[in-house]
C-alpha cells in the first residue's frame, strides 16, 4: 500500500503496544519517520526492532499528562527532523471496568480523564504550530464506540472517549489548516483489552469478539 506519505514525520502516542504499535509499524513501512511517545519503556524495544529492519523509528519515554515533558519531547523531535506532519493519539487507559459510577474512586476517574483527554489535548497543543506548517498536517485520535454508547461499569472510560471526540471537533474548528479525525473502534484484541476481559493468555479466540483492521494490519 502506498499512502503517499513517504518521507513524512509522525508522532504516535501509546506506540509501545496495541493499536499504537500497529500504527507505528504501518507508518514505518510507508517510509515515515516515527517517534514513539509512551511512558512504557518497552517502546524502546519496538523502535530498536524496527530500526534493525531499516526503519526510521525513535522512542521517547513520555508521560503525556505532564506538559513540560510533552513540550520537551516534541522539541526533541522537531530538532531532529526539522518538522512534523502527523500526530496519532493512541495512548489511553480503561480505568475501572465493571465498576458502577457510585463505586468508582474519584482518583481513578481523574486518572482516566488525565491520560485519555488531557494527554490528547497537550499533544495537540504542543504539536499544532508544527503541524500547521506542514501541507498535510494531520491529527488522528483514537476514541471508542464507548464514546457513543454507554456500557455498564465503564463510566470513566466512556466519558473520556466522548470528550476525545469533542476535542477532535474543537481542534478542527480552531485550527482548520490541520485535518483532524477521531476514530471510534469497537473492542480490539490488544493487551489492554485482554487484561480488561481477563483473557491475557488466550486473547479473544472463541469469544465471538472481533478485531479491527486499520492501516493494513490487525490492531
């Protein structure tokens, strides 16, 4: 597949695993220079594996809820690549699953919104000046079908993902030079989903649940 983005530069949050890792691999295969932003140190192994295959991928251990760290990491990418074309926001957490609102801990609720919403906001804020200078400036935020339909025991997650959808719309209105989209996939076979469903070892095989294909790979 040729998406016409060879030679471009992308930042992918949450690129150490799951959907984010699949996006990193797909972009690298298209000839894109990719910077992984993830608090998980396993992002370095993902970058090293792709680099051994001749891909241009770097890893930055970043807590995307920390504005100073986000700003510094973005500055490092710009200093190295002299520009930025694509931001993909995959970093996110489920938070309490199977816990009704009245039993949800306030600190856990805040943590979900901090990573899923504040993180995307900070990434958009600090990459925007560079994306607006690109003729193909693009942001893709991974929301969820839970942004559109409430599922029992997932109030924090559903609220955060609905906010991600509106954040993407707001960015598109405020910064029309940059193309902004929010994706709302259903459940995807990733380490996070497996942990939520208690299927860490066996995945979704035999459950009737489906996985999402995006950028030519199973996420």
